[in-house]
């Protein structure tokens, strides 16, 4: 937890600069001294707001998980998934959010080894709140007639979808070759849609195929569903 409960412009500057440096250079390569120099502030000023680098990471994870929860809550409350286009829009927003915080899925194992509180938060939020949100979304997609499967199938589909979604951002080639968020989101979304394709109902198969064809990198790249 940060030492100051009330947030300040410097607090936010430290968080935003840390996120940029962690994404660009890797979390393990960046120290609090690097962050302070990057911002042209003293380390004492940084430590006034954060006791250590792990506290900065915890704040970034809080923002990441809140954003994920907000997207899932919006999907559950609104009919944004009543069409294939609505689903694509939601997936792209989530993937852009993941890309913004990409150092987290890319470094999660090493982060756990030095940050017990992060591991506890991850277990509670990622494996709890977010997993339940994804599962709720998939059951809603089935209720709307877009997906087919019994409760067990839909549950496994949701869990594996979540793994694929975060795994896409953590891929080594993605990490080493910085891309525009929009490009990453569109390519990741296409992979996720291919993953869902075998479970699409006959009612939605044609619009699903049409959306996939419009997102494909080239002609003839879309397999029949």
C-alpha cells in the first residue's frame, strides 16, 4: 500500500512513468532510482509516496484489475454482446486494456517471487472476480443464442478463453516487438474469435463468419466454421 492515502499529481506521475518504463524495459530492469531520474525528482520524493517498487506495482495491478472488472460488469449489465460486432468491440477494448498493462501478464511469475501481496491479490481477483465475470459473460452469450454447450463446456470454454486472452499479451514476440495497441487488439481479437468459432450456434454462424472475414489478414485465410 502506498504511504499516502490521498493521491497527488506526483503520485499519478510516478505510477504512469513506472508503467511506461516497466512496459518498455521490463519490470526487473527498472528500479526506483530509474523512475526518479526519469521524472527528474528525488528518490526521497518518490519514497514519500511509495515505500518501495512493489508498492508501485501493487497500485498498477489495482488499476489493471479495476479496469478488467469494469469491462466485465459493463458486459453483464448492457446488451453489448447481443451481436457479433458488439462482442468484437468488447474484446478489443479488453485487449487494449491488457496491452496498456502488458508488463503484468508478461512478468507475473517473477513478480510473485518477490511480492507476496501481489500474489494474494492475483489469486483473489484474477482467479475469482475476473474469472467469474468471464464465466458470467459466456453464459450470457449462450443465453442470447450465440454459443452452444452445456454448463460444463461453457465453464471450461470461459476459463480457457481467459488463459488465451492474457497469454496473447504475454507472448515473447509481442513483448519484444512493440506494436500499436490497435494492431495488437485486432490480431488478438481475431485469435480469440477463432477459438470461439466451433461453439458458435447456427443462428450466428453467418454473421460470425462475415466478421471474421472482415478482420482476416488476407483473402482465403478464414477456415469454414
